[in-house]
C-alpha cells in the first residue's frame, strides 16, 4: 500500500535531491579528449572540412558530448584558440636579456615545429581572412601569448639596466616576435639554419638596446 503525502496524518515525503543537469556528463577527461581531437582533426582535414562528427569519432564520444560543451565547431575552435592565449609560454629567467631571448626562441621554435601546430596555425590564419570572429581570436591568442612573455623579458632587462627605461613596448614586441614567426609560420621553413636562434637572440638584443 502506498502512502499519499498529501493525506492528513501522513508525513510528507522528502524530495529527492536532483543532480544538476549535465554535472555527471561534463567530465574533464572527456572534455580534454575532445580538445585533443579538435587539434588532430584540424591538422588532418582543416577547418572548412572539420565536422562535429569527425571530432566526436576521434575523441571516442557521441556528438551529444561535444554539443553539451560547445554549440558549434566555430565556438569550439574559438574556445581552444583563446585557451592558448591564457596558457602562454613560460617566462625565461636566465639573468641576461640575450639568454632570455635565446630560451624564448627555443621554446617558441619547438612549439611552432610541432606537426599539429604547423598545420593548424596556417589553416586558421587562412580561415581568419574570411571569419572576423576567428580573426579576433587568433590575434588575441598570438599577441597575448607572446606579449605577456616578451613584456616580462623587457621589464627584467630594464631592471638590470640592459635597456633604457620606458622602452617602446609595441616596437619591442615586434622585434622579439616578428623574425621567428615570419620564418616559421609565414615562410614555413621546416628547418632553421645552424646557429640561427643564437644569432637571432644576439641581433634582437642589440636592436632592443638601440631603442
């Protein structure tokens, strides 16, 4: 016999605690698997041919798992590109301007030579020419990712007296980031000449000191 909670003389049944919708399915390991699948799919087929179906297949999940997190492939890619800007690169701290630049170039060069990055970045740049949202996200990711590290290097050099106080921050960023980005991303030279990074660090140091 069942008891009706609304009947006189009966204690009302305690409401069952509901788990918030989606809390059980938005597992971090699944989210990370989807993010990794996005980079692999971008490298394999490019943004234009990339699909939620292909991403889900690579991640080993259903399409619903992707759509619970991002409502479209555009928003998925924008989220990932923005995350890159937040993560950035570790700030070098070698004790000298030239040493900091050399380490920065080594880290950046290694990242840009990664097979996935070497395919994804040029493809997203091409897509950015047609899509303002991707263009804004790319600009933010590329600029903020380098700007935070470069400004730290310049600030440390100012404190050590290696560059003059009040150095032009934008011009310094262009000098630090421009050459390696040009060679690795625009020209897409797969192999740097022997000693290139050291020479670039010395030349950039001299240029910054001349500002």
